[in-house]
């Protein structure tokens, strides 16, 4: 039976009470209310087929009094068997992120999933209701979660199609297979520079030392492939020789977090996640952030300091792309969790190995090559959009942050 109309308190109680009088078994039910309009579907089995006319009449009269229309449809044994068999098909979760959601954006997403052979089972808005005066605000964010059923012919092609649509229509998306690990992530690892914070620390230090142009030139050589990360990092660190340690403190204490970082970290802590910074930047700045945000782990590069000034040398093993991925695996072992339960977020090419190793790897406001190489990307919203990819709604987040410790 399908019941649709203006939502009224007690409708489901009334329906199930009437069904109970006919010893009906509830095989499935689903309900949604959108802008005070109810859509309720119930699949029932009645042991006495002869009682069906009376059941329909009873429910029809009750719902007519409530001014809510109802329709009935017989389900054949074969159709029911097909429905039961369909529960073995893979499930997917597609999350849409945008600054407001247009019909064009939704059409692009739903057409892509349809063409890939996936069927939409549920649709849920994760972000809160927006007042009329806030609809045109530049910082207004919207997230919608789709649950899908089926097996696409090619997930690579589906992601490619969605990526092209996201670039054309200005939205982000995440497509995840719905598994026990997707619902139980436990560790989130961040790159630091240009991901967790809105700066490249080495550039800021170089500027204080009058070496910005020289550092930029080395960075450019590394991007052209003339130097690997370790060699370029040592060369750039050497240019900081003679810079007072106080400069590190100045940069660390004034650096700005990227939008949504504070809300994200606070929510993750309330939800019981472990957090880590795995960075090719500087341990000194990471330690300041650890204290400021309450992070659990920080692994970055250590500069040698003697007599209060930087010597230009780097202590210990340099944290490069390979080391980041290795550290992620080590932390998963330390926390006794599966690697599939980890999340990694970064913006640069040296984050790709870490993103690929994680259960959920996210390119954050990354360059096109990095965004195209990662399975998931956030480019339109802040860092706290990660919470939507985990299935949390604004109501969940607000409740967690409002709950006393």
C-alpha cells in the first residue's frame, strides 16, 4: 500500500493497528516526510486472502477520514522473490557537496548513476534547512546523500563521468561502496601545509629570511621532476640557515586554519576518532597545532637548531610521499584497526600514496592532476565537509558539539 498526503500525527499507528486486526505480517516499510508531505509505503502479507477486501475497505475509510489517499497493489510471488534476491546486490553511497544544489547538478548525478546501471534507493539531505534570506549566501553549503543498489559496469568510468560533470556544474562528490568499514572509520590523517592550514610554512619562513624567490625556484625544479622531494626539501631547508628559531614560533602561532578545520577536528574528537598530521612540513609547527587542536599524532620533519638559530640541516628521516603512506599503515597497526578504517586528506602530489593507501582518500582543494588521481575530492566546501562523507548530518554534528564533555 502507498499512502501519500499531508503528514498527520499518529497515521502509522492507525495503519498498523488496523493491519493488526487482520493478523498481517509487515514485510517492508519506508517513510519520508518532505515539507510536511508524507510518503509511506508498506508491504504486507495477510494470511487469509479472503480478508483482503475488508482490510482495504477498513484502511480506505480510516485514511479518508484523515484526508490522506491510499492505493493498493497486489504483489506476485515472483515479484516478491525477485525483490528478496535483490538484497544481495552491492550497495553504494554517493554524497553530493555543493554551494546550494541546483536541478542541473542533481540531473547530472542521477543521469550518471542511471546510465551506470545503479538504482537509487534512498535520498537524504545531510545539511540543515536554509532560511530564504540565506539561500543566496556564498558560504551556504548543501550535502545530499544517495544510497544506490547494483554493480556498475565500470566504477572507473562512472567516477570519470561524475568528475567531468562536477567540473562542468560546480559540485563535489564521493562514491563509496557501502561496507562495514565505511560505517566504522576510526582514524583521520591530514597533510598539514595547504590542507589543515592555509599556508606553506617553508614559504612563510623563506619570506621572513628574504629567501622566498630562491625557495620558489627550488620548488619549481622539483615540480619539473629535476629534484625528488627529499633533495628539494634539504635544499630549501639549507636556505633557512641563520634564521632565528623565533621565526618558527611566529609562523606557527599566526598561521590560519583552513575553513572548517576547527569544526571538523572538534566533531571527530567527540565522535571518538583518532587524528594525525602526516606532513612533509615542519614538526615544530605540527606540535603547535597538536596542542591547539588536541591532535593525537604529528609526524613531520625536524630542523636542526643550534644557539637559537636554524643550521639549515634536517634531523632524521625526511617525511616524503612513501613515508606518509608508511606512517598511515603504522598508525593503523598501533590503533589495532584495519587500513580500510583510515581516512587521509591532502592537496599535493606527495599525498597521493597516502590517499591511495587509506580506506577513504580525499584530495582537498587540490591541483587538477591530484584531484583527478584521487578517488574523492573536496573543492567547493571546507574541511568539515568530510563529516558528510562519513554520513553525519548537521543535526548529528551540532548535537555532538553541544554535548558537555
